[in-house]
């Protein structure tokens, strides 16, 4: 069993915590929040010890891994400090997305984790659902043939405003992660954005992307819709057929090019995923499983390196919106 703690006990820390509590691979021992009441309330709820600074947590607990669920500007402005403290102490860290809203800090964290030889993951939870794994398997096995096109949509309603780039930096780590998960690295982007009346942030985006393998794709993103209608949709087309993964995990369909017979996999009411929360359960279990199995760090799924890769795409999209031109995504070194 791995001894774990959760840092940052807002809504999302309180989503990670019960998952650790229920997972047989975890021994959940402590919570930490700089707001005493939040730490105390969580400690009481989960029956674990409370700390009010990361320094104290690290001094008093012998941990194997932590989840860092701080937030801040653009939902990522506070991650750097607690994550660096934990990495410096040699702990395995699962950070929330975005890895950071500051690309320089994101790069520094990934570098630090690699120097320390620890596991550093990002909670890119949307890909941790069985239909996404099946879609990826179809792609890898060549069921779609030679890949050509991909379309992605992710839209939710978020009226918060922390900066002009809040929508891009806070939401689209998930979208670009699914796009990269299916089709690989992205090398070029061309972005167009607008904002809903009265909004400060660029709350709607249409972004063309070119993948390193030649696939051309598109992302539609919005903070101005109702996610209960549809949260996301992913479509990949190749020379032999097309797949559509609708609404994260609700339905996966394969449309073969040379036949009219479709393959449809629906989320079953008998044992299928019960809701969005299951993406956290699956992601965190895989995180624990991979640490437990001591996989080579470069094999960690949804690693912080991948969390950084999506942030590099987002920054290139922001540059493109400002320049009006297609922009290169820097190669990861
Ligand atoms: N993966 C997902 O599906 C998903 C969904 C929503 C939000 N998120 C992400 O989860 C993160 C947290 O979101 P939230 O809504 O819970 O935020 P929140 O603001 O409600 O909670 C953050 C908590 O972290 C604490 N904190 C900040 N710095 C700290 C530090 N140095 N040490 C200890 N505690 C510290 C704050 O006091 C606060 O209680 C964000 O990065 C957000 O983008 C992820």
C-alpha cells in the first residue's frame, strides 16, 4: 500500500480524497490546506491527520505520493509552490490540470521531477474511460487505416473570469490531451476566438491543428454552453473508417468505410461508468497501480510531461490568436 496525502481541499481535493480512501492500493493518511477550516473539516470527514502547510506535512509524514489540488489564477496559478516542495522532497506527485498557467514554471516542474527520478502525473482524467481505451486500441491496431482527420469538441458553462486566457488554459488541457492521446504530437495550430457578450475571457475558440504524423484536426471549445447536453465529442477518420466517441464515455461508434454495418458500444446501465466522478476513480487507481508496479517513469500514463505538452499547444494557440497566423508548437526536449 502507498501512503498518500491530498494537498488543497477544495471541491477537487475533496474528489481525490474519497477515491484514495476507497482504493485498496492506498493508505490515505493526511490532508493539507493553508485554510485551517478546510483542512480540519476534511480531516474529520476522512479520519486522517490535518496540516496547514506543506512544510509541516512533509516534516511529520513519511509519504509515498500526494495529490496536489490547489487552484489559483487560471486554475493553475497556485500549483508551482506546493508541487516543487513535494518534488524536492522526493515524493511522487499527481497534480491537477493545468499543470501550471505559467509555461516557464510548468517546464521547471517537469525538469525537477525528471532530475529527482520521481513519478509526476497530471490529472488528465478524461482519457481514463474504457471507450477511450477501446478507441485508442482500434487506432493502434489499424482498424481506421491510415489516419487523416480528427475533430474534437469540448464545451461547458463556466461564468468565472480570472484572465483573458482562463478558458484556454483551464479547460483545454483535457481537449488537447484527448487529441494527442488519439493522434499523437501536435506541431502547428491556427486559432480564432471570440468572447460572449460581457465576458473578459476569450470564451469560445475554433482551432485548427496539424499533427506531427500529418493528421489535420480541429478543436471547438466553449465556456458558454450547458455540459449536461453534451460535454465532449471526439471523431477520428482514417482511410478505412471513422470513429466517434460521444460525450466522454456514453457511446463509441465505428463507421467502416466499405460497409454499412456499424459497431456501437454504449455505456451499459449494468456496470458502466456511473458519472463524471468515475473518471477520477479510474485515473487515480491507474496512478497508484503504476507507482506500485514501479513502471519506468517515462511509461507513466498522463504524465506531467504530457500535461506540459498540452500546455505548449495552448500557448501556441494563444500566440496564434494574437498574431493572426499559424504558430509552431515547440518540440518537447
Ligand atoms: N480534472 C478535472 O476534471 C478537474 C475539474 C475541475 C477542476 N480541476 C482542477 O482542480 C484544481 C482545484 O480546483 P478547486 O475547484 O478544487 O479549487 P479550490 O480553489 O476550490 O481549492 C483549492 C484549495 O487549495 C488550497 N491551497 C492553495 N495553495 C495551497 C498550498 N500551497 N498548500 C495547501 N493548500 C493550498 C486552497 O486553500 C484551496 O482550499 C484546479 O487546478 C482545477 O483546474 C480539475
